[in-house]
C-alpha cells in the first residue's frame, strides 16, 4: 500500500521552491511568503485529516480498469502527438509495431501514414478496443519483455506511455531491437522521470471503490540511453516537451484555485489539484520541468 497525504505533498512542493530560493533564484519576500503559507497549511484541518491508503495496482489490471475511459481528454496526448508525429512523418511506410498499443491510438496514426500495423498489449480489454479502432491491424496479447513478433520482421517500433510501467528498460529495449530489420527505427514516448518523481502517476478506482495507482517506475534519462545502447540501438533524437508546448495550452481557460475542502474530497485528481493550493510555490518548484521524454533510436543497417 502507498500512503498519500496531501499535506506531505504540499510541504514537499514548498520545500522544493525554498531550495530554489536558497540558490538565489528568489528573494526575501518569496521566502517569507512560503513560510507563511506553510504555517497556514499546517493549521488546515481539512488537509490534516485527508490522508489515504492507496493500492499499488499492477499495470495489466490498472489498464483493464482504465480501458473504458482511456481515450478521454488526456493532456499528455496533446503534448506527445505533435512531436511523435513529426518524427513519424520523416520515416517511410512499412511494417510497424505498436508495442503496448492500448486502445490503438498510435496504431491508428501509423495506419493513416500507410504502415502495415501490428499491435501488442498486455490487456485484453485494451486490445478489443484497438481491433475495433484499426480493423486492418493485427493485434496480439503479449508482454514488452517477450513480444510475440518474429526476429527482424518490422521496420518501426513505437512505444507510447508504457515503459514507465516496467521495472527495467533493458528487456523491452532488447525486444525492440530483436524484432527490427537492420536500419529500423524505434520511437518511444514516456512520462518524464521528473514528473514521475513528483507523483504524476495514473490513478484508478478499484471495483470496491478503493483508490489505486498503476505501478510506475522512475527511469532516469541515462537509463533509456544505456538500455538502448546495450541493445545495439543508436540515439537519433531526444525531445523533452513541456505542458506549455501543447497546442491546447494557449487555449486553456484559467481555472479558480480549489479550496482545501474540495481538494481533500477528490483524491482522483491528486496531485494536479494539490498544486492549485500553492500556485506560486508550484511554479517555482516545477519551473520548466518537462512533462514527457520522447526518443528516436535506430538499429544500424547491416555492415555499419
């Protein structure tokens, strides 16, 4: 079980902001405002009693629960799709594998670009939706560490928002390299490790109403590079887009800050709602922290 206390999170945000001020980025007024805000938070009875025990839910079960609403509004999709789209637009059509395909969002984008699409996912519920969405694709149940795909059979592997759910990147990267033809490409998008460290982990509600988080692992930037190089892949590109980079960010209307009572009642939107209680500290603590990390790797052609 995971113990989540909103007050602990908020004090962490305040602490991160104060560390930046300690380096000279902010002055006396900022520090005094943060200390006063901390005192107010500690005196807030609504926050003091709002801690919850949260189940750590395995990825397959979490995505089974999430499958019915996965294609709803998702800010990460808005950030990811323009960057990944530009990479895919520069690659020739061929045989493409959507690894951890989910409901087929990426598979559909690949099909629109003329690729012959294979999809693999560990959730039968997600696969059913992918088959309905991309009827011309071939979708199979499988694991990222043991893909049901022959050696050297695809020109492109795309893996979107999935590697944060595996404890080690090595097996998945090795599988991506195994199924590629020489000269083939791998495009990976993931929640940025800084976001994972700050608690931005997908929530789900279990059948009995209990809160849960889908098991998520923080892989450092270097972990991706080391796993790719060990699999024989070469780095072609790395992008770290921010929330502000999303086309929808400029159109988003300002929202009113929630009250502590409102925040205490809506666990499902922690920690996004929590930052609304301490907006100045959150801006200072997060700064320009990227929302995602997007990689383009390539398997060298034969003889290179």
